[in-house]
């Protein structure tokens, strides 16, 4: 690294200019006419001394000019070094400043993007919830709130597959309201719909949360009882039948109550009676019609059906 030159001060520069000025005056003096020289001689100034003094003044003038030039060079050299140093530092500071601005902008953009992603995620959650609601509504019967025909059949396939895989039993109940047409004819369809809704509520109170109940047809219901054999499912079916038989269905507070409402139930089970969803539904339906033929308001198991 080059040694830094001394910086010239204003006072030193002033003194050097004084010396140069005086030396210049003397040189002008030494070049004056002889008349002025004679005048100085009369005053007692020796011309030989004047020559020596003139040479000395020339030397002083040369040294002063050289020193002034040297110091001026040192001044501008130092100034240039400081400017170069500033120019070297300045881009770095500028880069740092620019980096800071860019970093701030990127942070703002990232925060904005995160907010957008969170909004999208919330919107997606909302859509997912709405889709689930739509799926549930599409799988439900509008009147009773139970699963509809298509869904209950699909769930039977799923539950039967699971029971086959893990070697568990499964029972199926086909439930039908006895003489439901007469209820509609005598009390009207509004009352008939009320009976369907009340009956659905009663059955849901009896079956387990793991059981699946759906409205299979107009006044027919299908109950899937996973991991339940025919003996245990028969007890469930009997509780359903009895609760409905002794329940007082109201037509309207100002009118008489409906006469007794009963149901007939057909029962079949996997693996005792059928191996496929189609067979189980057919056998449960066949058992239901057997219960109807035998007098209604009863539960009939498939193996008890006499060959036609």
C-alpha cells in the first residue's frame, strides 16, 4: 500500500505565495534600469551584494515553486485516493442498500403470497365441507333423513366385503309398515309422512351407531347390522317391532290418534343365508313377504320360509 502524502494546509500555501511574490519583486528590481541602480548605489547599496542577493532570491523562488508544486501534487493525490476509496465503498453501500430494499420487497411479496395461500386453503376447506354436506344430502332421503335407496345398497356392498375379509357375520332387516295405504287413505298423506318420520326416529333410537338404516322404498326400510348374527339381529328386530306396535302416533292435537301402527320384518344373515348383496336383499325381501302372509306384525328369519 502506497504511503499517504501530507496534506497541504492553507497557512503553508499562503506563506509560499508570499515568498514567491517577494522573490518576484526582487527579480523585477534586479532587472530595472541603471538609473534606478545608480539611485540605489547613492543610497549605499553595493551592486555586488545585489548580484549575490539576486542569485539567492532566484534559488529561493525555485525552491518555493518546487515546494508549492510538490505540495499541490500531494493534495490532489490524497484527494484522488479519498475519492477512489469513496467510490469503492459507495457501490458496496449502494449494493447493501439495494439488497435491503430487495429483501424487504421479497418479504412483502412472500407475506402476501402466504396470505393468499391461507385464503385458498380456507376456501378449499370451506369447499370440502360444502362438498361433504352435498354428498350427505345426496345420500339422504328428504323426508325421513335416513339414507336413500342407492346409498344403502352401496353401503351393503362395503359392509359385506369387510365382514367377508375379517370373517364376521352380518345381518339384514327388511322392514315394512303394515297397511300403510289405509293410513294415507284415512288420514291423508301429510299424516302418512309424519308416521314415516316418527317410525324412522323410533328405529334409530334402537339400532347401534355402527348399524346403517335407510329408506329402501315408499314405506320399506333396510337395516344393515354388521358383525351381528341372525340370533342377535332377531332380538333387535323384535325390539323395533314392539316399540312401534305400542307407540301412539298422533294425527293432530285436535283429532283422534291413529289406530295401532305395526311393521313386518324379514331377516337374513351372512354367511348363513347368502354370500352376495343381491342374495341378502332378495332373501330379506322374501322373508318379509312371508311375515306378511303369516299375519303381519312379526319378524321372520329366512330359514323359516317354506318353499313355494
